[in-house]
C-alpha cells in the first residue's frame, strides 16, 4: 500500500513535543465510513479539532484496536480480560495524576518496541473497517463534514500514536491527526516516546503549536470533546462544543455557555460513556496483555 508519510514533529525550548500527520488523499472510496471527498481548503485560518473516544466514535479506540489484535491472536481474550480488569479497576478507584500517566507511558514504551509501523497501520485499517466504522457517531461525523464543506481543515486529536490517528482520519476523510509521537528507526518502533502522551493539557499545547505552524486563528477554530479532561483544549479555541459529555463536562459547559451535542439516549449513554481516564487504563491493560504474550512466546 502506497502512503505519503509526513509526520511533523515540533519540540520547543522547554522540551514539549507535538506530532501531527496529515492524511494523503482522505478516505478511500471503499471505506465503510467514508463520506464524499473532502472539499478544498478555502478558509485556511479556521479549523476544527475532534477528540476521538466517545466523541467521534462510541467507546475507546484503543479498546477496539486491542480487540482486533486479540482476534488475530496477538494476545488472548483471557489476557485482555485479566489485564483490562486490573487496569480498569485501578482507573476507577484512582484519581488521574502524573504517576498514573507515567506508568501508562512506560507500559506503552515496552509494548510497541520492535513492531513495524507499516504493520500497525495495516492492522488498524483492517480493524477500523471491521469494528470501528459501525461505531462512528453519525452526528459527530456530520459536524466534521460541515467544517469540511466550509473549506476548513478538520483534525482528530488523541492519545493514540499519531500513525494510528492518521489511519482513522484517512478513513473518515479528514485532514489529519494529532497524537502521541513514538520514536521510529528503520521502520520499527524503538520502544521510546518522543515527548509525553497526548492527553489533557498536552492537547491544548499541541493545538496552539499546530495553529502557529499552519497559520490558524484560534479564535475562529472549534474543538469537540466528551471529557472534562479536555477543558484545556476546549478553552483554547473560539468555539467549544461538548459532545456526548460526561457529567463534569456537561456542568462546566453549561456554566461557560458552551454548546452541548448529545447523540446518546438513556441507558445507551450510560453504557457507552467511558471516561478518558478509564480509556488510559484500558490502554495500559491491553499493553500488559501484549507483554504477557510476548513473554510466553520468548519462553517457548
């Protein structure tokens, strides 16, 4: 598969690192979630930024990637359940703090080491078509299309590796993705991250730096998220929209007069709305499962 690779990585004086990856030509014509091709950018100073988990799609993207990998025997369902439950329980009982995020980062380093970037991208494409496409919120995708139709750029922003985010953006016909930057050498992940996880305040900083690089007027930009952890991102743009918000974000959105869009109903909302802090726990749980399988394979 031919792909125009273009990861842009910026590191400022204090050492903050941001990475973003434009898509090559938008979504493939045969993509289950693809809309009509994105229109040309005619308003280069405006853009929209969409969180992924529970905002653009139902549930956590890393969960669906992990489930797809388990179906391909990268690790077992038992591994997922055991490690996922341990991490989910920890995330539900613990408050988010630097130590917890550091633990997730350390686990991520070990998990990706040695994997081919092209393999991860191909697997993500296949898993998107199988498991993620049916779970894209049609209402959120329609909001993104309004920005595209207005000639604006539309970016996904997620804690997932930027290469995975780019695959999702391409499948959705969007401009590109902002995500966590993993070090790559000779086409493989080294097991080291360049900077920190794209989470919380890091998202706001990434948007500021992309805006500076791309000539965006943040006052004319919009951001969409479901999580109270994304208040920094929502606060940095001129138009903030709470999509399928958790209770804390709904309260804050009402206090600040932000728009609220909820595409869920009743019990379905309660079932789907996984806080982003829990998603980080799912990431660590899936990573732990992968490490367990790697140890077993090495022991054979």
